[in-house]
């Protein structure tokens, strides 16, 4: 039979848990208590004993491990165009996380070929994307378009989306709970499009998708499995605008993708 705690005991427990949370500790062992009378402080010391190893507050969340639970409207739709439209309608004027109240103008769902063999996934919409409702339309988008052209295809041949669909204030990195709330819709998009390969643009997208806290030097130049789809990592176009010297390295990444997809390299190099 569970024991009912007095208000002062609950307050002591709450303060103790808050203290551990501030230290980055979230998991605790639970220990049975005796029937003898104890002070609130003694009871809190008994219930919250040896804490487990702290985990980082911003530990990456693996989107591949997040289930798409329950039947979805698009699952009975064969046409990917109609299926993506059903996902967008299900998303609605989303208010599922705090970003809907932090200045976003509109949802940036995704754009491109619903039957694409290749999908690019970035981090989050920026100011231009928030204004126009389409991913990668600013300076970074122009560079991405040129990178795609260098592969011998067009922007209309691929599908482009982001980890989250609303612009974070000040273009800050998405928070973990925002990714967890928004990512199921991205997972549903991927499931409908069924790309043969995914390219994660930048460290944030790569680490969030794969839950791997590793530098770009370890993420690039190899293939990862993501829900049965091959995933490669390259630099975000915004980073390439800041450091154009890395464009050659990004081109190597895209050439690896082209080889995997059986695409013939154009005569001239890429951006």
C-alpha cells in the first residue's frame, strides 16, 4: 500500500529533486522506508538515495528511435502527393510546442519531389524561410540549390525539409523537447517519400537524427543507417558561406551520395 506523504514532506522532496536536477541528475534509486516516524528531511534522504550517473541536459535524442504510434491518415493513401497533403493537414496550425508562441510567422513543412530518391534535412527554418514558408530559400538556400545543380539534378528532383518546422527565436538551436514534439511529422514525411538516401545538413541535424555526439570530422565520409535508409552528413550551407574553403569537402560528400545513387558526375565540379 502506498504511503501518503504530508505536505511538508512533499515540499522537501520537491526541493531535493530540484537540487539534483540543477546538477544534471534526473534518475534516482528508490528505497523502502520504515514505519518509524521521521522528519521531512530524513524521509527525503531515505527516498532519494544514491543518485545514478548524471546525464547531460542536452543529450541528443535519436529521432530514429521515436515511434510513429497509432494509425495515421496517410497510411491508407498510395499517392505520395496526397499523403504528404494529409500529413500537412494533420499538422494544422501547430501549437504543440512553445515555438508557436515565440514569434514564428508560419509553419515550414517541406518542399520538393514526393517521389524523390534523395532528401536533404536541415536544422530549422530561418527568417527568410519563416517569411516565405519554404525551407532553404535565403542565401543558404541559394547555395544549396547550386550544390544540387552541381550534382546534375535540380531542386525539384529532391525533397527538402528540416528537423523542426518553426523558426526558433533568434535562430537559436532547437531544444530537445521541440525536436521530440515536431520530429514525428518529419518521420512521417520520410516514410511517405521513401528516399534512397538522406543528407543531413550540418552538425545539429546529424546529431539529432543519429543521436551521435561526435564532431563533423567523424560524421562525414561514411554512411549511417536511419530507419532502413542510408544517411550521409555534410556541412550546412550557412557554414559554407562563413567558410567557403570547406566547399570542396562538401563536394566530396555529395560525390559519395552520387556514387551510391548511381548518378553520373557532371563534367565540372560543384559549388
